[in-house]
C-alpha cells in the first residue's frame, strides 16, 4: 500500500535536522501503510521535506527505496501505488538512453519525469497512484492523484507550511497542527457516509480530486490542473458507440478484463484475491486462476449474521475454480477491537 507525507515551508524556518526529523515522524505515523521501511529526503534551501513508508511489492531490494532520485538528480519522488504498464514504459525509456538501477515501477516513474516531465509521464501511465515529486531545477513540488482517485492525497496549510500526506493522521506529527472539524463536511458524512473531494473532515485540509495535480512553488503559490475527466471519457464514448454484435462485445470485454487482471498480478511477493462471492470478485478470481500456474490464494470474511454473510457463496466459487481458499468469521466485538487497536475508535 505504502504512504507518503511531507511539506514545503516557504519561510524556510527549519534546518536539515529538523526537516529530517519531522519528515520521518510523519512517515512513522503511516507505518501501518508501509511497515517494511521508512525514509526521508529534505532540501533546506527550498524548505522541502519528503517522507515515505514502504510496503515492498516490486523490487524488494534497496534499489526500490524511497524517496527516490532520478538518475540526473533533478527529480525526487515519494509515491504510493502501482504502474501496470511499467514494463512498456521502461523499455521506451531505455531506448531513449536511460539506465536503471533496479526494476521498481517507482524508478520508471521518476525517470519518466526526467524524460517527459510530470504531466507527460502521467498521460502515459496505466495504474493507480498518488505521489509527491519535487523538481529541484524549477523548485516546484507536484502532488498528483490517479484518474479515479483510488489512492488518496490530503493537503493544506499548517502554520504557513504546505503539508500533504496519504492520510491525515500524519499531520499530527507537526506540533502546530490543531485540527478543527468542518461541520458542513460532517453533515455530508452523516447523510452520505463519506466526505466528497475536495473537502475533508477538517477545515483547511483538502483532498486532492481524482485525475488532478497540484503544483506548489517554493514561495507557496499553488496551481491546480485537472488532467483527466470521467465525464469527458463518457461523453466521447457516447459520441462514438461501437457497432458490434453481442458475441464480439463479450470477446472484447473478456480481452480487456484479462489484460487488466494479469497486469495486476505482477509482484515479487505472494499474491492473493479477496473473494466475496459476488459477480465482480468472482470474475476477477476466475481470470486470475485462468492465468496462474498454481492455485490462487483467495480469502473471504464471513459474519455470523445471516443477512450479511456471503462466505458460503464465496466458498462455493472457490471450490468451483480450485483456489487455495481461506475464510475468517468475524464478530462485531472483534471488528470493534480491531478499530480501537488502529486508533480509529476511542
């Protein structure tokens, strides 16, 4: 999963040691997202601090550690996500003369920034991502979020600093952070069950919207950009409908789904699938099993309340597909205890 956090201080009030300590403290607050390693990079001259909490999935070596520099030293990246076409992008970058130290998708991203710029690289990606990238030449910090907003980014101002993180709990590492509940956001949460971007539950803290990036200059000035819109894609699709029969449509859909699923099966660690027994997860599991040389590890959560329990359906699907299936039944008390242990319930 990974997590990143940091800030840009236009007033440059802190030296390297304080910047480093704050960035590591913020990354430490995200250890549950990235238990394998925490790292930080700082630039006193620009007042920038980047922290990272790593969950190692691809390239488990130190060559995949973050924050990561581009080979030319211009870009520094702290990133959460996975780029599913990293192999194709890497080959293109190698043809352009780039060499690689490891095989992580993080390195593909940061070398892409050096070759195509941040926006040019994002346009080429297939994946889910959120990142903070600092351009040391232009002295610009860029925050970006993937097209559908799968990966989160929160940002705002705390005591004059431009702060950002994968989760707001990282901001608690800053001594000046004094959160105030946004009552309108709270009302929205009570009505809908979530707080829609760009709002967050706290005043002065925003969620970066899906398909967007935010540039922060070292003087604190900001510029936002929407680089992708679901509405635009849907509108173009409606204007150019496919003229094919049902059989061809099914074949195309299966091809697209197979491509999407197999791209997500690339990992240097054991991989599994959450199987609920519904149509979506059963389809994903079936395609994984069809493209795996060994039984896929599938997992289901069951409940003792019959109206909410889908474990029986999941077990039947797993048996039909021949997966290596594990199920766990959870009580309400166990769920509450887990939340308390994570600090989500007090």
